[in-house]
């Protein structure tokens, strides 16, 4: 678990070193809502939301920081800490 204020810098550094089709999952304390960020090529990541809104979309890695701010406010409005885990091709 990490502090919600450290989530964006931590995720950005981990996404930069991800292999293609591997990803990171950010989940609430109860793990009932989560966001998965998966690398699909060298410059693009796929974001999957499962929580208040269920959606999938692709975004350029350069725009990920701004997108993360929006996502964290929408999906984890009252969270102070989040779970951070890695996901592989199978999941």
C-alpha cells in the first residue's frame, strides 16, 4: 500500500519501465474498485477502469500524468492509501 499522494510519481516511473503487455493495477483498500494501466506499445498505454465507471481507452504515455490526476479523483475520492500491484499478460 502506498499513500495516495505518491501514487502518480510511482506509477509514472513504473510505467516507463514496463514491458509490452505488462501493467500496473491501482486498487482501493477493499479492492472493489481498480484502475489497470497496461503498456500496448512503446508510446501508448491502455487504461481499464473498473469502479464507478467501467471503461477502456488508450492514451499516449505523455498524457498519462494528467489522466491519472482525473482518474484518482473520480475513482478514489476518499481514499488515503491504495494498493499497487503488477499484472502480467494472463490477467
